[in-house]
C-alpha cells in the first residue's frame, strides 16, 4: 500500500480551518489600517506641524488663564492700560508655552526661539502705539495676529517635535532597564509610596473642597456683621471644621509618603527633609486655625447673637478680634503649605529627566505653591476677600498629585540589579 507523504505545511494549507485563520488575519489588518494611517499622518510634516501648533496654542491659553488669576489677585490695576495688558498677556502666554515645551522635552534652543517669536510682535508694535499712530485696541489685535502668524511661519520653516529634545531619545537608551518598571500584582501599597501619596493627596484635596462647600459661605466673608449672623445660624459648624482638619491630616500624610518615594527614587535628601518639616509645620498651623475658627469663633459669634442689647457691641468686638486672629493663622498656614509644595516640587523637578509626567508634576506643584504664597500674603493683608487663587492652586496641586506615581516606576528602573540564582557563587 502506497502512502502519500506530505509536509506539515501542505497538510496545514489543505485543512479547512486555514480559511478561518486567513479571514481572521485579514480582519485584524483591516482593523489596524485606520490606526496605521492616522500614525502616518501624525508623523508626516503636516501632522507634526498641526500637532505642535495645537500644543503651543493650548499651552499659551492655559498660561494666560492661570497667570491672569495671579495678576488679578496681586496687581488688580495692571491690565488697565493697553500696553501693560499686552506685555502681561505676552509674558503669560510665553511662560505657559515655554513650560509646556520643557515638559514635552523640546530642545532649549527651540524654546528660546519660540519665546522670542511670541514676544517680538508686541515689542515692535509698542513703538507706533507710543507714538500715537496705533490705538490700544489695535496693539492688542495686531499683536495677537502677528504672534500666531509668526508662530506658524517658524514651525513651518523649522518643524520640531518633542523628539527633537536632546534628552528624549538618550534618556530611553542611555541605561538599560534591569528590573521591571511596573510593580508586580502582589506588591503591597506600602511598597509603592508614590501611588499611596497620590491617593492621599487627592483624597485630602477632595475632602477640603467638600468642607469648603459645607462651610457657610453665602455672605461676603469680610462683612463681619452679616457673616457672623450666618455663622451663628449654622448647625454643623464643629464637624465641618473637623472634616477640614481631617483633609489637612491626609494631605500631610500624603506628603510624608511622597518624601519616602522621593528618597527611594534618589531625590536630594536635604529638600525632602525640608519638605517634611514644612509639612509638619503646616499641619500644626492648620490645627491652630481650626481651633480658632471652629471653636473660638463659633463660641464668639454665638455669644454675640444671643447677647442682650447692651452687650451686643462688646460681644461683636470680641468676635471680630477672634476673626482677625483667624486671618493671621490662616495666612501663615497658607504660606507654609505653599512652601511645602515648592520644596516637594523642587525635589520632583530634580528627577524630571526620568519622566514627562514628573516634569508636569513638578511644574504644576511649583505653580500651585507660588499661588498659595500669594494667597497667604493677601489674606494677611486684606482678609478673606473673594479670590480664584485657592481654586486654581488646588487644581494644579491635583495635577501634581496625579503625576507623582511615576516615581515608583522611576525607582524600579534605577534600582540596582540583584544577581540571578545562576550568577550566585557556589562553593567548590
């Protein structure tokens, strides 16, 4: 009996399921085709131009909005003149764009060139404005038109992407990763202090926002008669302030975890120790603030609200004195919190070469710390006037908190490699 000898490949091709396999592969390639086309478009010269231009524009708008809040709070009359407004807007947009380009690892030369391109139109148009040839509205309008046009021309003439930065490629290839950058599934939270810090910092910020919403806030805070009456009507005054203190304790605990993560990632020990000390100081000042506001002021306004008509004025003066004490403590704890953020942001920025997320976290933390410093000084000088600085600083602080889990991966990537079992020396 003669047997037909065929190869395994021939048999596989003759089998029916091969058609199903071919169909599956064809469908897979078809599914991947749009993504491949999109990648080719993004990598083309036009795609890189549009992507870079969009990134620059968005970062300029964000910088203008963030720093505009700072100018409105610290220098309200700055933008009353068109020339001052033009220079302030040019500065805000340039700083926002330069910070984002640094986060995205653009080359320093490109950052300087783009910054000069943005500022140059306003500087040139200031001359005809000063001579009376150009109006203030024309200065702002044509300055923006020229700025966006020069940006487009520069990007078209010299296209550059984050890959052009000197550290983007070298940071990935300079040193081989000897350990897995992602912790194993069984790793405990304590072995990932940066992730624990992120959770605690975000949770503390969320509770602080909730406490602020539950705190009586319908009356102007510096109208003492109206706001004291509102406080006296509150039925949940004490536990709302307990919630605010709990949020502060979670934030400080998150900073302590962040310090541990920074130490394991190789951050400067001096900055970490200073940050820990500032965080502890902040918690102490917040405790004093909650005691003054949540206990002393609550008792004082209750005594004023229920006092006899003859004692109203003296009770009001006592409550106002407690309120002024709260101004002072709140001012110093806000400044201390800003210093804490600046110190930890500086420590994160020392490791910014390891990750784009760390760069963004460091920049956001530095901006938040600076805004808190300004807000603390404003409270000490003018009391609790309405300001957008605390809200913007909280948003930036959350951005920082969401970026610091990259410290765990940075530590894993730079940790010393342990020898394998085969490499251990054996006796004999």
